[in-house]
C-alpha cells in the first residue's frame, strides 16, 4: 500500500488551486471529523474561497484512502427556503448525522417531497460526473438534530495509488469535483 503524506497533498492542492493549504485538524462540524483521519489538510482563508470551493480540504483515513472535500454545497434551511418559499415546512426533528441513506430519504420524503427530488438530482449529478471522470464522488451528509449540511467528497482508494501517479489522481478528482460542485450550486 502506498502511503500518502500530508505535506505532499498540501503542496499539490496549493499549487493546483493557487491557494495556501495547511496541515490542520478537522473541526467538530467538518465532514471529515467523524472519519477520524490520520491527517487533515485545508485552506481556511476566505480570500481563496472561489478557487477552493470545490476542494477546501483533504484527508486520509486509517486505511490509507484519500478524500478531497468541498465547501458546503447547501444545507437544509437553504433547501427548504428555496423549494417552499412562503410555505416553509419544518424538518422532522431527527439527528441527521446518524441516519442511513434509506432512513434519511424516507423521513425527508414524508414531509418534504420536493427536497427529496432535489437531493436525488444532486445524486444523479455526482453519479454522472463520477462516471465521466472515472472518479468516486459522493454527496456527503453531516449535521445534527434539526439540520443537515451537504458537501461533495471525492474518494481515492489507496490501491489506485499503485497504478497511477498521485498528481494525476488528484488533478482528475479536482476536475470532477469542480464540475459536480458547479452543476449542483447552479440549480
């Protein structure tokens, strides 16, 4: 298994995105927090927000798999307001971080069917872009009671590092993340 070093990813992201990334720790509400990464790299500076919106952080899990995550794509209050305007329903009071995808869709579908359709559109975009770039992009849900947040995460399996150079894998995933992020936020 090829080991990825935090400093190597920090340099690649800083160079490719023309932003200053640093080695850090994920905050409690960061999507990477619950994955207990062995290391975490991020660009916290708002001056670089535009060029890092699709790739604000990277981390490696205990299995050596690399993840690259976007800034917030959306959150539940924003979705509710945009889909239901004047007739704003309330989200079911649940801990959204602990629900399986099936449970999540069931709960949302009961009270917010328009939101479920929108979320499925987001999933379709991530699936299409993943296929196009031969990448693994997912819509990552995090949150707590009464609220959830969505980000995009590209996953690079540690076994892939043995067949392709790290720089090539990262650049391909950055392109895929950028396209998926831009398509989703444009909706």
